[in-house]
């Protein structure tokens, strides 16, 4: 029986090859992927998320540095690194055009499975860290 750890490792391998169909095959048809940028439900939306990420960061890599020995959920501490060379959708719905800036963003992913496929994959990273590296100014509004 396939474990969540084995499936997440397959996703990481496919990610580093920018193999969107390979990533999506690891997910159940109704799977949910959650990240700081929002929620992707089902294989079509999950596919769009990765296609868009690879368009904005065509050299992006996922480097896992800590994988606790758990079968389910699979927990992975990681670093995303790459160069912003294409359009990238921001959390507010605007698109940031290529900046040429390099990013290195730390995060953690938690992945659960049922029937040998990923049902939920929750990806947590510091969006402020990412935005600062992309040169997006941090703005806060203080209520009047």
C-alpha cells in the first residue's frame, strides 16, 4: 500500500521535473490543495496552480530538508528556489510581471491520502518573505 510519504516524494520528483501531469496523477479527482495564495479544488485547478507557478518561475526547484518518519500525514519542510521570469498571480488577484529576481522561500507541506491518492495537500510558506524577495512593498492599512 502506498503511503502519503511515498506519494509526496513522487510529487516532489515530478515538481522538480516540472511534470504537471505527473504531479496531478498523485492527487485524487476531488483533492484539495491549500496554499497562502488560496484553495485549488480538484485535479484541473491543481494542474492550473502548478502550470502557473512553472510559468512564473521556470527554474523553480523544491528542496526537502526534513521529512519526519510518518506515513500519514506526510510532513515536509522545504525550500522553494528559482527566478521570477514570467507572470505570477498575487494573492490580491493582480499579476506581477517578470522581475528577474531570485527567490528562496522556506515552507512546510502536510499531505494526507486515501485509497492511494492525495486527498489534501496543505502548503505553508511565508508570503511576506516571498513578496519581499520579489520587491513588492509591504503595505498595511491602519483602521481609522
